């Protein structure tokens, strides 16, 4: 089955610096890669996603890149702010017997942005 | 916070008791999912359902049961067979066709504690 590895598990940056979180996946059939942000005690919220027909997607300070050949994708946050502090999860889609897809999640990265 | 709701927010259980966690969505989504979240473990899939009256086991289904009698509802029962049930439980839903295909929307979660 699909396996998603996420690194690093913790990341501490100074406000204004960039942060990069990387994920690798094992199933070459995966075609959807979302990133979720989860604040303490709250639900995960989708912040950006990418599908396998594009290599990069950007939304203001957040960008995601996808390398299908190497089977890895990354989250880039520029000009970090204290409110970016949270746990970030990557995920990759995986086919099911019913034909639709489910998500396999990485173990998360705790990002701390120091003022 | 509308769309997908979970209740209760906090739940305490004595060992040997079954408990049922509620998940309701008014997004007209076909698919619903249950995840368990433990510190440092990310989100692990317990059960998922792609259509009413059908559901599939996820990666950690042992000690759990579900039903899907209505499209809007996907309750999870944590049985006494689950040896370590203390965790944060998240419910999610997604569409099966059309846009945004595969995107999962999460409920606010239920924190279950076994006393």
C-alpha cells in the first residue's frame, strides 16, 4: 500500500524566514497531494493541494512543488509569521477497490515561527 | 464551522464500555472517513464509506465498528475490544465525482479518554 514519509518532524524558524517541508510517497499511481494545517486542538484545514498534472502551485506565501519522477513533493512557506506556527500534514491519494481514492497522511511537521 | 459536525467534543469512557461518536455532514458528500490521531502519529484511517450501506476497513479497524444508514451520517463505535482507545478522533467527508474531487473536509474532532 501507499506509504508517505514526511520530514522534518519539527522545524523552528525565525519570523520572516522561509520554511520547507518535504514528503515522499511510494505509489506511482497517486495523483492528488494535499497539505493540511492543524492548530492545537483544532481540525486540519486544507491550505494548498496539487494534482499530478502540474509541477508547481502557488497561493500567496505558500507554494507546493511536485516531482512525479522522484515521487516527492514539498511545501514552501515564505515570509513566515508567528500565526504560521502549527502542525502541517502532507498526504497522497491511494486507489481503493471501489474505484475512488483515499488519502494516506504523513506523520506531520510541527512548525514553530519565533518572533 | 458548519458543514461537518462531530459530537461530543470530549468523551470519557470506563474500560469495558462501548461508546459511539457522532459525525454528521450537510455537504451532500458521498464519501465519509474516520481517522484516529495520536501524538507524533499523524492521521490513521479507521474506516471509510463511499456510499450509503457500504463501508471499508482502513489501516487500524480492529476494535472499531461503523454504520452508514444515511448519506449524512457515519457514526463510529469504539468497542471494548479496542485496547488503547484514548485518542483524538476526526471525521471527514469528500465528494466522489466532480470538483473538488478528493478534497477531504474535516470535522472538529472528538477527544476520547478512557478512565
